[in-house]
C-alpha cells in the first residue's frame, strides 16, 4: 500500500489542479484513458475543429445570397480528421511525461475504491490524505431492443471514422445531435434526426428552440415526438424502427449515431465502497465548497455537477485547489449561473432563465427581442433568422437570462454574462457603455434598450 499527500482521479480538468501551489505535495494521478479527458480527446475541442470546417463549407454554399458564385467540389474527410487528431493525439504522451518528470506518479489503470480513501489500482492499493475525484462522464446508451447487436457510434467514436457516410440516423435532439448533424450534413451525409420531444434543443428558450427546429428541418429530415422502437442490422447499415405521430416507420441508413445524454462515471469508481453519497442521478453529492461526504475527498466536473460544461469544471478545479490548500478560507463558485453555447448552425448561446422557466416559476420578467436584421451588420450578412433575446427583472432591473441564435452567438453573449455575474442593471449595460458601430453587438445593445 502506497500513501500520498494527494491522489487525483481523472486527468481532464483534474490535470489543472497540479500547479506550483501544490507542487510540494507527494502526488499521484490515476487516468486509465487519455490525459485531457473528454473535452480534448473526444468532446468540445475536436468537435469544434470539425464545426469550423463545416461552417466553411456551409458559408461557401450560402455565398450566393451575397452575390458570390461559389461551389464546394469535395470535402477531404480524412485530411480534416487527420488535421484534428494529428494535433490532439500527441498531447497525451507529452502530458504523461511532463507529470512524471516533475515528480508525479502516474497510474494508467482504472482506480476503484475498496474502502473510504483506499483505492485499488491494478495490483496496488493507494491511500492519501486528500483525494480529488474528476473522473467525468461518458455517453449514455439507451435500452433499445437490438442496439447491442448492431454497430453504432457515439460522440466518443464518430469523429474517428474513416469515411463520411452517405446517410445517418441521429437518435437525440440535444447539443451533441445538433452539432454532429451540422458537421455531417455539411459534408454531404443525408441526416435524419429522431427526437422524442416536440422540438430540438428543448432545454433552450422556447423561442430559440422553435427557430432552430425550423431551420434544422430545412437541412435535415427531422422527426419530432418520435421514439425508437428497435434497431436491426440492414446489410452494411442499420434499420431503425420508429414510432411517431404517423405510426411506425423503418429508417435505413449507413450509420447510426446515438446521442441521448451522458452519465457520470461513478459506477466505474465504485463510489459506494468509498463511502461516497450519490444523488438520484448518480452524481457524487458535494457541498458548495466541493467537499464530499468523506472528509478529505473533493469532487469536481461532470462527476459532481449536472452542467457537463468544460468551463464549469475548469472553474471548479481552481476553487478545489484553493480550498485544499486553504481550508480555513473556503471559496465557492461566486456565480452559479452557467452559460453555454451550441456550436451548430446557426450558433446558439444562452445564460440564465428561459422565458418558459420564468413563467413556470412565477418569476416576474420583461422580455426584449431584437433581430440581427435590425442592425447594419445584419444587413451585411443578409441575415433574416437570427435574434437576441434578453429577460430582465422589472423591479431590480437586473438581467435574468439571455438567449442568442445566430452567427457569433457564443461571443456576443459575453457582455450579458458579465453583467449577470457583476449584478449590473439593464440600464447600466445599455447606456453606460459604447457599442461599436456597425458590429453585431448592436443587436445586444438594441435588445437591452428595448427593455
């Protein structure tokens, strides 16, 4: 049995813990997969590199509205894929070597608790004064008859395929489904999306969700209020039997992509043996300082929060590092309103309350919507479908939520995120800052002035 000052499980955002402030600790890390976690290896970073290429393809095809006669001859999938992973894949070995060269013991087998603060890793048992659990999450595979007998992809695998499929059935209508439908649709795949709900991206503000569903339906075949009954092999592809408003239908495609959510990796950790309390969704229960039910054990990222956002995990990593070193001065996440973006087409970004949430919870609000088309840059883009929506408290005048659908949405929303974090009023943000003309930020300004 080896004893350490600190053991970190998971080298995604867990890797960010290890800086000069704790370099004096005898430290071990446990990562049975690849350093960098989901985000670097099979999540946000490679997927956005594919999205950038898809955006370029779509931009060329849509250039006619600007008077540009452009065509796309072909997309070299293998060149795109190899560019992406040619940059990403070497980082694992260099990260492992870096940690070892700086005195950190690296274990590459899976770790499971056999008792509180006792971890079995291969043939060895590790104990430590402090554990940090950052083991993340993985794609959820639904219980669909026949799915275990056919080849299918998740976000973990679909970016590494050898060729662009001629057709694809996408099960799910959330972030991952929206982004990969955009990528493969741009590259020439015929995409059919099967969504059990009434719209795509149903967690977004209903106005944004409805607009995105409308626009996605122009590019792909979108089946709403439809459930998957079974899956079977169909030659070299798959046959997906679905049940929708018009009854049963069999969808045939070369490839099946399953993206119905993610599950925390607490089962692989054997959290119960480690004395860790879990919530009803299988996440590790922790307080606002990220302390678990076992003293000296902290948790961060997808394994503890429900946001599944890399920027949230990164912020938590900074907080946990501080709290480990300064237990007399515990910090919490000062602003728990988590912004997010969906890098599909059109791009979507949001923070705070949706209008339907405000109505359901009986929260008074004002809402203002401004189209990109109301701005000079919107004219330049010939944009007719994008908008900015802001909700505010009618009494306190603070921003309750913001929702943007359109080009550069993830960038445009940042001043609204900062206003919410800093408690600024609508009037301050609208009138006490200058907005560059003729930039798209004028759509944000006009939405605020409308309030």
